[in-house]
């Protein structure tokens, strides 16, 4: 999938940046601006709309001002933009840790970008992700506003990503294509055990923390505070989507009964 002309400009406009040389400094700015401008959200799971990748994901994010899941953001739209800007991009598969054990293979999509240093780029992981790219070939702690991250060797040549000493991802080192993740996307869309089916969320990075709408509960976190607001009725929920995420919906998704914790 390639991007050209006006679509690139529209994407950059949404992020609030202008194109320049594809170096590590610009990559750092692009990831931060993406996390602030484009929410990690699963609204379409609850509207009964299929999650489609490639050109469809670009249309959703760039033309319709929506966000998406890691398959859409890390797997389709952000890699397309990075390639259009001149970066060397590789998709990688990873497993998400639940406690001290990793989940199933290809549970999460991440991006490797070489500038020529190798960086882990992730704009679709919610609260457990870093604000800035992480240097993949470093084993030293990497301080970030969202925690201190570090890579340590994992089994079979994988890398384990730690956040504040706790494992969050087990990352493969061999290249993947977006098609490799389609069967896992099917599971996320259709399985009753899917966390995306059980939980409705929309979340993004803010200047000092994070803003999350989970069902009808709006949460704002900062360095030293956490504010929760229970929204009353459809009008307040619609306003929250518009005001905090720039999303206007023709109909609201139903709020699931079970709302478990997820990586928001």
C-alpha cells in the first residue's frame, strides 16, 4: 500500500506536522503527535462494522478522522505514512504479557523503523506503550514519560520489552506482512473471549497524561492526578467523543455489560 500527494498532506495536517528529512528526530515527533491526535479505539467492533486494513484503514483514519486498533494503526496507516516520508519500515509480530506470561503469537502488531538505527515504533498500544520510539539494539534502560523501558533477550531469538521492570511485550525479530495478522484479527472480531468484544474504549495520549472514554466513563490522568466522570445519556457521550477525540458518530455503539481492564 502506498500513499501519495494530498493523502500524505491530509495525514500530516491531522498530526500537526510538516514533512522533513526522515531521521530519528522526526520519527520521535511523528510518534508523539500520532499518539496525541489519533486515538486507539475499538468503536467499530461494537457497531458491527468489519475491521478492514489497507486503503480502507487509511480512509477511516485520514478522511473520516477516526482512530483504530493496532492492526489498523501499526499494521496499515502509520507504516504507509512512514514509507511515504522515506523511512525504512518493517512490521513485527509480538505477544502481549498478561502478568508474567505472554499471550498467543501475533497478538499485537508493532513497527520497526531503521534510521539507520533500529527503533520500535508503536502508536496502537494504549497506556502500556512508550511515548517515543525505543531503540531496539540497546539493552540499557530507556526513560520515557510513560515509564522506563528496556529490552532483554527472550526465548527463540525474541526480545522482551519491559516497562518499569514488568514485561509487556515479547517481540519477534523476523519481518511480517499485514496479511499474517488477519487470522488474529478475525479472532478479535468474532471470539466471545476477545477483549475488544468485551470492552468499549477510546483513548489517546495527552500533553501530561491520557484521556480515555470507556463506555460512559471518562477518565483523565496526569502526573499527579486521576479524574473520573460518569457521563449521563447519549448527548454527553457524543460530546465527549467530539471534544476529546474529534470523533463524530452517526450512532453510538452499545456499551457492553462486562468491562474488564485492558491496556488503555
